[in-house]
C-alpha cells in the first residue's frame, strides 16, 4: 500500500513538463530511498511471519545444520524454502551418516 502511494505521487511529478530542478531531483532521490525502506520492511515482516508460523521446522533445520544456523536466504523464500532446506540438509546428513559407517 505504501508503495502505491509513492508511485502515485511519482506519477504526478513526472507529468510536470518543467525541467528537473534541484528540488525535484532531491524529491526523487528521497522518494527512492523511502521506497527501498518500505520494501526492506516488507521483506523483514515476511521473514518474521515465517519464523512465527514454523518454529518447529526452523529448530529442526538449525539442529541438522553443521553450523547451527539457517542457510542464507531460507527465510526469504518462505515456508517452501524451509521445506526445501530441511529436505536438502536431511539428505546431506543421511549421506554423511552412511559415509561414517
């Protein structure tokens, strides 16, 4: 929703037929910075909701992992990413257990 408001305001400014002045350029830069912040907050919100909805899966992945951490990018891909990481780490652990015997 915040991005929609920023985009509408951006369209209004683009429709102006004047040459870009320092103020307009500063506003564009400021709007770009705000847009990046809104996107980052959205990503963090999604990752937090994935953590809250799947705590058992996260604990299992951390337990299986060699360094006790989630693989990079796992939370960003949502529940499907957690399932994929669990399957991948589980298969890797099984292979290493077989090699240890």
